[in-house]
């Protein structure tokens, strides 16, 4: 299988879409109910909690809000850290080495989801 997309469920689509547009430096298409951001390799959708529940899918009340971690690759961690810091995320941890010595940094989106930024493999 190949991951082709990720859907974030939120109570505030415009705020989350605006945040990810700035972080990922991409454009978005959509509205206050559903927005799509196309990145290299995958699509990130942002869907309103109310609309997702109206689709008769799984209940959305327990989704999102710091239940997972997304990771993005960046060639220059220091430059990305400085750029992200200027966006004033809710939480930002500076670059640090993990237990095996790989340097990365992390921050949270407006809903509290964790985002790791890692170097190229």
C-alpha cells in the first residue's frame, strides 16, 4: 500500500488550513467545511467535525487533537526551525537528538496535533 492522503478533522477548518498553508508553503482549495492542501507526495485534507459526522462515517468526537504525530522531511533543519518559530506555533521544541542520534524538532498545530521535522534519510 501507499499513503496518498491524510485527513485532519477539526472544529475550525479555516484556522487549521491557514496554519498548514504557512507551515507547508502550499496553496489550499476549499471552504469552511473542507479544504485540501497538496504537498509533494500526499494530500492533506481538513474536514469539519460536523460535516464528517454527517457523512455517517465513524463518530468524529474522538479523532484528532493530539492523537497522532505527523513527520515532514526538511533538508535544512535550522532554517526550517527559524521559519516555523516565526509562525508562533502553540508549542515548539528546539532541535534535539533522539536516542539514536538523529536530530529533529517538533511543534504543534492549533488543535494540538504534533508535527516532527526530520532530516533527509
